[in-house]
C-alpha cells in the first residue's frame, strides 16, 4: 500500500476522535496526530492512550514507515525546563507505542519546548493545546 493511501486510512480511522487533528495539507502529505497533556505532567491521559492504541494497531499493518514524535510545551515555565518537559512527553508516547508493538527503530523523538505553539500566549500562561506531542508519519 502506498503512503498516501496509508495516510488517508489513518486519517479516516481517527477522524471522529477529539484528540486527533485532521490531516494537514494535501493528501499524501505527512500530517500530525496530536495528543495533549496535563500541566507539568508527562503522563499519558486516557484519551492519549486511546489515540496511541489506534495508531499502533494501524501502524503495525504497514512496515517501513517512520513515526516522528515531536514534544511541545506551553510557556508556563523556564524555556530550558520546557524543552526537557516536551522531550519527556514524547518519550512517554514512544514508550507506550513500544509497549503496543511499534518497533523502537520506527520512531524518532524531537523536542521543541515552547518554540512552536499552536496557540500564542504570553510568557507564563498555561495552554493545554501547546502541551502536546505531534506525531507524523514519514
């Protein structure tokens, strides 16, 4: 199966989930799957686990793809601490996916801290949409 078809299949699978973003760009373009985190916590919520369960079960059908897990943070702490926090969130998602059968070599972790917010907020302001891991399929 070609990657554009795979991307469309994953998008359809998660279209009704509130924890998943809709595909971005044209079909065939890598798109983000987003999971969100509580303030100052790297632990996965039940919604995040459900999202990752679906992704893992679908991913296992298609060997050879790479998942990029990009951790993000809001601006409620020091920038250096937010980089670490964002990485811990991405690691939590990776570890959960590994527990569901996704090979460790099929994933790469990135950490952007507060540098790429979904919602622009003042320094020190908490924003749940910025505390996230975005997963793209490459």
